[in-house]
C-alpha cells in the first residue's frame, strides 16, 4: 500500500479492498492529483462507478484526498477552481478556459465534484523520487510508466505557480495604493500591439504560444511597475 490510510480503510471495508488497492496504486502513479474525476478513474480502471465514488470518498474522509467543487469547460472539459473563475469575472468581466481559451459564463459552465490532494497526502514520499518508494510496490500494474510526464507536469506547474505569484504580488501592491491593476492593463503596458488580456493569460498558464520574448515583456512591466508611478 502506498498510503497507510488505505490499508486501514481496506480493513474496515473488505468488500472494497480490491478497488481501494487499485485506487491507491493509481494515485501513486498520478503523483500530483490536480483534479481527479470519479467517472474518469472508474472507466480507466474498469471499476464500477459507484464503488469508485465510495472509495474516493473514503480517501477523502481520511484526508488523503479532498472533495472539491470545480467548474468545467463544456467544450474541452478543462477544470478550474470556482475562485479563479469568480475572480476573473469580477476583475475582467470575462473568464476564458485555460485550455481552449473559449469564454465561459454561468450559462455554459458546468459545476462538477472532483477530488484533489488532501492534507494527509503530504506525509507520503514523493513518487518522482523513486528511492523511497522502491520496495513498497512494483511500478505500475497498469502499464503507465512515464515518469518524465510527471516531471513535465511538475515544471509546468512550477512555472504557472511562480508567474501567478509575481503577477498577484504586483496587483496587491496596486491594491494597497487603491490602484486596480488588471491583466489587460499589464498586457497593454507590456506591448503596444497587445490590446487585450490574452497574452498575459497565456503567460500565466505557460501556454506554448507565449514566447520567451513575451515573457520578457511582461516581466519588465512587473519589474518597472508603470501603474504604480
Ligand atoms: Zn475549454
């Protein structure tokens, strides 16, 4: 077992032990657990959807996972936090899907229940680091070996987290001076040819369409802070 919690739950629910064990090893494979959809995981592992939901809920009760409401793009199924969605609507009167870039509204957006990493997940050794998990279990019984995928995901996540943080810091500085800075204002200050917030949005999510030159332009604004002068 990857999670000690899993062994405990399996003891209490022997009927679900097989499901729990497969879920456990799948979570180990996923490693980061950004968004877990019960139905997707059920069909991937060929487990009854009701059993999968019960198993995920048990993991959530143990704190390994967290049940969250998320919004989902009806076109590409990309999920996002309701708080990010609300914030964009308030700030820019518009929210665009972080994956397909389509504008989403309350009429089109879907609310889904998903699972994310819970606070107890942290106590587990990092699956990317191999050294601590070897011996616990042979790698992927499902034949999903690509560790490099996890690394890609990790560097992607790192870049987006860092970018959002520096942008947010700049906006907060503005807020402290009662100046509301939007993504659109940052874009307009970064380049004379940018007239909406799209380039900054792409930069924030590390979209491949955002070039290193674009990155430099946006960082110059965040460094020189033209809106605070
Ligand atoms: Zn989308």
